[in-house]
């Protein structure tokens, strides 16, 4: 079967810094892969390429069997990819419903009488955030008054509202409390079951990696240094691959 996503021999440099060097991997529909690696390994750069924020210098991105040029976030969304970025990318001057419905606003009436349906959008926002167990102090306040965790929950809520086929999560729970993190994990598990959504998860948390993903792709200094099935792989091996000590003693190539 054709995989949902194929990343083929992708490289990306920033000036003299090679952030990604010849990365290739595949992601099947409904599959959940953890993208692991230390700070600066290239994970967020790869996310930016898949989300249409950056273009690869070399290599290609193939979605459902066809080469795709993702030159802006809208094109990535249209290809079925929805992303929660590490730096969140909310509009701080908009309120919670404004952010949740950005670019997909609800209207009532029709033709020249069409007006924004603020009440409906507020209702959906309250319900969506309640589902995630997140309380927002004031639905009408701009999100620059939100805490880091409230913003992260909102960014996540926005991503899972769409009809995406691939959900990319770049450290989705880094700013969340214990309960809210558990709700994010539960929601991702539910989306996989109900919508057979594929997931690309970036996390530094091995427990979260195991509760969401089936496979791990490990990056180190821009290189793809391993793809493993998680049920066959210990945490120690994952850590060793991330740090580059894997196989060093046994003489096995990573
Ligand atoms: N816009 C940019 N301009 C210049 N260098 C960049 C830029 N973005 C990333 N880099 C560099 O590319 C490399 C990979 O960065 P990236 O953000 O992809 O790492 P990461 O794996 O997401 O790390 P972290 O776990 O810290 O988020 C780093 O050396 C970083 O300094
Ligand atoms: Mg990053």
C-alpha cells in the first residue's frame, strides 16, 4: 500500500549549518511515529518542511503517492497535514474562538447577509476545551493573557478540529500540567481509533512516546540514525541512539 507520507532524501541548511542531511522515512495512514533526537537534532526543521513553512534544499515530500510542493501552511493543510508547532503560532491579539476558527470561521445567514456566528464559535470552543479538561478564564480575552499551558491546549484543540489525515505534534505537552498532558495523550489515542489518523510526535518524554507511537525515527545532528519498532526496543536503546552511544561498544552501526 502507498504510505500516506514519504520523505525522500531531504536536506536543509541554514547558512553554514546543515540542519537535515539526506533524511528519508515513511509514514503509513493510521501509523504513529515518534521523531526522537536531542536538542538541535533537526526535528522542528523537519516539521517546518512538512508544514509548508520551509522548503527543502534537496529531496522531495510525497503525499499519498504524489510529489507535493508545500510552499505555505495552507498547502500543507490542504494535503491533510495539521501541525501543533513547538512555538504554538497562535495570534496573541485574537481571543480563543478567534484562534480556534482562524481561516475556518463559522457564519450565519447567507449571501450579503452573512455574518460571523460568534455565539456558535464560542460554544464549540468551550466544548472543545472542556473535552481537553482545560479551563480558560475569559473566552473573549485575547490569548496573550493566557498561560503557556492554556495556549498550548488551544493550539492542540485547533489542530484536532480539522479533518486532517496526519497530525504533527512538536512537543505538545511541554507546557501542560499532568492532567492536561494525559488528556492530550487520550485525545490522540481516540483520534487514531476513530479517524485512523497518522501521527508524527516529537517529544523528549519516553513514556509519552510509548503511549502514543508504534515506531520511533531517531535523528542525530541532522542524520537519520535509526527506525525502530517500540515494542521491540528498550528505553536504553532509544537513549543510546539519541546520544550516539548505540552500538559503540558492540561495534554495531547505528
Ligand atoms: N531559522 C533558523 N536559522 C538558523 N539555524 C536554524 C534555524 N532553525 C534551526 N536552525 C538550526 O538547525 C539545527 C536544527 O534545529 P531544530 O530546531 O530543527 O532542532 P530540534 O531537533 O527541533 O531541537 P529541540 O529539541 O531543541 O527543539 C540547529 O542547529 C539549529 O540551530
Ligand atoms: Mg524543536
